[in-house]
C-alpha cells in the first residue's frame, strides 16, 4: 500500500464528498428536509463551530477509511482504474449504505421520500468517489 497516495486520494474524496453534499443536500434538493415529520436540529445548532468541526473530522476519517479499504481490496476488485473504482463504490454502497438506509423507515420516524432521496444520492456519490479513487490510487 502506498500511504502517500492513500492520503492524497483521501483528501480529494473528502473535498468532493463535501462539495457534493453541499450541492445536493444543502442547495439543490434541500426542500426534501422540510418534509414532515421535522426530525432535524435547528440550523443554528447545526452551524455551531463544534458541530461543523466534528462533521469535518468525521468526513475526513470516513474518506481515509474509504480509500484505505480500496487499497486493501485493490487486487480483488475486477477492472482497471476508473472502472475498478466504480465497482468498488457500488459494492460499498450495496453492502454498507443501501441496506442501512432502506431499513430506516422501519425503526425511525422519518419521511420515506427522504430515505429514497438518500439511497439514490448516495449511490451517485459512491460511484463518483469510487471513480476518483480508481483513477488516483494504484499501489505501484
């Protein structure tokens, strides 16, 4: 594994993920968060420095884990470069994201449309992030 490439790819994944989240959840489709029931914290509470710093740290750690796991599994993922990364992104989405999101309405008071929105936007996100990792990370 090449730690320098992992760190560099992690930073890019972190930035792209943050921009994608801001574009989709914070701007283009922000209306989805107004659907009842209102389970969200007030904006003023979300925007506190502690919350913002915490979210940035969690996002950076998640990006590092995402890229590091790709590095560990690299040999076993079919395809080359971007295709390999896309396959990895879809695999992570299928195994780690989709099932957790799909089960939310069964144990949370959350609007099903929010969950459907998250399922589709997370798929697109993981395809993009996987393609980035596939392009940026080759251990040699």
